[in-house]
């Protein structure tokens, strides 16, 4: 039960982290 509830949450956090990393990389590229 716990794994079933946590899986979607983990996916959301992974995608959110990916979006943050993409934004950060684009900012760094713009400054450079």
C-alpha cells in the first residue's frame, strides 16, 4: 500500500527537480 501511494509522489518530485535543473541551466547559459 505504501509503495503504491509513494510512486506517483516520487514521479512528481522527479519531474519538478528536472524542471528546476532545466531552469537553472538556462539561467547559467544566459549569464555566460
